[in-house]
């Protein structure tokens, strides 16, 4: 798979963290099923891992 641009990588990281944070906040105020909690956490972690594996993180030289 191709490397994704740095901008897309940062978007994936922020969306992944937003999904995980939203699931945590929602579970405090309303009762979520285990399936919903696991799905939100899985999607968030999947987005974070995808951005880390396929991201274009080149160091400045």
C-alpha cells in the first residue's frame, strides 16, 4: 500500500482520538452496550494504527 500524506495522517490520528474520546464520554452519560463500546474503541484504535503504519513521517535532515 502507498504511503499516505502527512496531512491525511494527522487527520486520521485526530479522528481516531475523537472517536475514542467520544465513546468514553458517551459511556459516562448513557448506557452503551458492550458491542457499541468495543466497536467505537476498535474503530478508533484501527484509525490510529493505520495512520502510524502507513503515515509519511520523514524526519528533517
